[in-house]
C-alpha cells in the first residue's frame, strides 16, 4: 500500500471475512458472538479495547475503504505512486508529435527514427483533488487547478528536472467526462424506468443494449463500493449502473482516439490520473478497463498483454509528494493559467472543444449539500426526470438516520384531488455502515427448509418503503464508500498535514487567517466549500495576459448550443454531450456500449482450494491487466 496511508485514515472499516488471507488461528480464543455479522461495519471509537483481540492485519492488506483485499491486489496498488510517475518520466523520453498533429489533424506520430521507445504523457485531475489543494493553501479551486497544471505540464514544474525534462502533454479536467457520465446515467435510469423503453431523449437510446440494470439502479463510480459488492454481495451486481466512472471514461476516450485515429500505439500513451481515493488505483487495474474493451480487433496484437486505459493513479497527498521528490516547491507555483502556446490543442477540434471548454465545468451548478460531493449523479437524474416527465413536480428532501443517508422525492401536487403523489424516488447512501443497511434490504429471499413456509426474508421491508405514505421504491441510489462523499477520500490531504504544508502561505503567520483547527469534520467542510465554489472566482487575479489565457476547462466562455430548456439540465446540454459521444463512435468505429460501459463479476472465495504461490498470483494478475508491469 502507499506509504502515506496510515491508521488515522481509516474512519470507516470492515472486519475481516472468512476468506481473509492473514492467519487468524493465532488469535486468542474468544467466545463468538452469535449475533455478530461478519461483514458488519463499525468505527474505531465504538470498539471495546478490553474485548478486542490483537490486530493481525496490516495496512499492506487493506485499501482505505474497500474492505478486505488480496495481497496480489495490494501489490498492484502499491506499484502506483509518485515514485512510479518519476521513474516512468525518467525512463522514457517524451514522444515528439509531428507538427503537433498539424495539417488539419491528419498527421500520424513519427517513428522518432528508431530511438529509445518514447511515450506520450497525459494526465487527468479530479475536482475533489483541486478542492483539497485549494483548502490547504487558501486559494480558489480554479487557482489550485492552475497550480497543478503548472506542476504537471509547465516549464517550472516536472519539465524543469529529470533525465529527459519530461512533463505531461495535456492535463485534463475529469469534470468534462463527468458531464458525459451524468447525461448517460440519466439516460440509463430513463430506460430502466420507462415502460416503453423509448426515452424522450435526443434520439440516442441505450434501450436496445443488454446493459440496462435492474431497479433500484446503484451508482458504480466508487471503486471501493464496487470491490465490496463483487466480493461480498453478488446479488447486488444486477443493480449496478454499467457506466464507466469519469476516470475510466476519459482514459478510454483519450487512448482510443489517439490510437485508432492518430496511429499512436496504446502502450506508448501513458495516462496519469490524480484522484481523491486509493481505491481508484484498484479501479485502474481492472481487466475490464483496458484496450480490449474498445479495440475493434486484437488479431494483430494477440501476442501482447492488454494495455490499461489509466496507467497510474496518485492521490492529492501523493501529488504534493511528487513535487517534493522533484525538488519543486508547490507553494511557489504560479496560480495563473497556462498560456495557449504552453498547451497544444488536442488534435481533433470537436474533442478539443469538449475537453477544454470555454465555460466552467461544474456539474453541481451551484447546488451544495443537495448535490453531494461525489459528482451530483442523483441530483442530475432528479432534474432530468422532472424536465422530461414531471415538469410540475417539486423535489422533496428528507434526511435519514444520519447525514450520509438522504432521501429525495419528486412530488407532484397536480394529481387526484390535490393530494401529492411521489412520482420518482431516489436516495443517497454514503459510508459502509449505511451501505450495509441498503444491501441487506436488497438481498433476495432464501427458500425455507420448512415445508410450506414462506421464503426467508420475504417479509423484509423493500428498499424505499420509508413509511405508510410512501408507495414507490427507490429508482436510483447514489452509493459512495466514504462518509461525506469523495471529498473525504482516503488520499485527500488531512487536517494533520495542513500546518506543515501552509508554512510560508502569506497571511497565515502574520496575523492573517489562522491555521485550521485539528477537527477533521470542520476541515472537510472547508474542502466541500472549495469543491462547490469551483465555478467562481476570477482568472485575472494575478494580472497576467487575460486575453492570452487558456482555461483548461475552467474559463468564462459559454457553450455554443441552443438554450433549449428541455435539453439543458443543470447547465448541461444533453444534445451536445450526445453529439460528442457519437463523434467519438465515428472516430473509433466502436459502439458506445463498448466505449462508455463496463461489466462486473462475482469474485469467488478460494478458501479450501488449491492455491498458487503469492508470487505467481501477483505475476498473473499484473500480466492480465497489462500496463507494462
């Protein structure tokens, strides 16, 4: 596991299951608690120290919030770090692009005259990481994004050192592909809830695909939640959304287009993702998220291993360690955006406008607590349902047993004799403790061993039956493993790190803003504030050439689409997004069902079965997922 992961990061954990790889027979004998659930979630402050057995499981065997993992998975995750980034940059010279894909975008990459293999370095950054950096240094989210851009692709950043002076050709904002996932998620829910399977969208439907999940549809963008579901609750898999996460989607988009349209082999494109969560490293290692999902045919490449769409994932804290390891003071990086001449355009004009829009990319669009800090999937789906089917309805929000369980309903008053009717119901479940309650209620009944008795679990209250007045089950549930959502990911900068990192920040030590208190909850509120204010602030704060500024997706321009109130939902044009996705299909010759969707599988226990050695397991898994390991 990453060296920066510590016990302090585990604010929600799962007790080991029976398939744990660590020996448990050495633990002191204790009387078992018949009422205990082996997968019950608890918190450290609830553990009775006088009754707890000595811990025998190290952090090497665990992810921040995905429950039990195998040592093979832990090895794969540990290989992704800031050290791996620097090693790769120093091993491979940067790939030179012929005239920066000039001549109308039709040029192919040159062969570099048979020199040492070169790689095209690209990176993508999540908004939660920018929010964590912004809260740490007391800057706006936009300024934090500019500092990250400067580090990864600016002349004062990684390019200032190393063997070849390599940096990243492009740094993308994953909010762009998040907008695509929001539109596709709304379409997916529309198909699943439509009786005719003909959603009133813009002519593009996924109804004919076998990818439509069962109700209630559960968000699949959180890899910790997916890992847990695959290993412990396979009955959940038919409910999972088949959409790729924004990280996976941008990886597929970039590598498929650059490979299929511009002749760059996938293994010569090295994609770094900067994410808030350690589990995103495990997501990048999934066999489903490789070039096998979008290659039309691998007949000419059967001899090689599949290549991952995302080669390496690092977290917010590892990003700062990356700068420190290269001898760069992150604090001194300019807060102004890169100039156009420092960032070449993406070779395809349509995708360049999509990946580097002239307007702020902010899927939450001003909503704060209602949208959540994990991308606003549920919030966008609610507004889409209201725009398409229930324009006279209103959104009603009801908090559950704690702040991480929230119920959302579209309530229409224009029905029978003025009585309100729930026309669409959804919920948000964050944190494994709450997720446990969700998956239990979704477990199918088991046949009873008693003749004539009804199945066990049939009397269980269906998901969404909050009370006598509720007549609808949940149609959609936004599920995230971390309490508080993605801004509270295990790889985010912690409050205990802030004092050291903010040394030298103007105003902090000279009677200005006080150093944040040692309250993680209050600190998370600061990060959330930075996350939700992502579209605010001025690009011109440093007084540099405003007219010669590239926005990297955070500019002040507007999208060139018609202002159709039935098309634009929460500031996102469904018609525009679908036109970009169709353009992607055209460039690659691959259907959207392969480009934007994925699959899941039940992970079976190997307890009691013949096992290969750990070395063989790691080597086999690394070979299967590719990526050069």
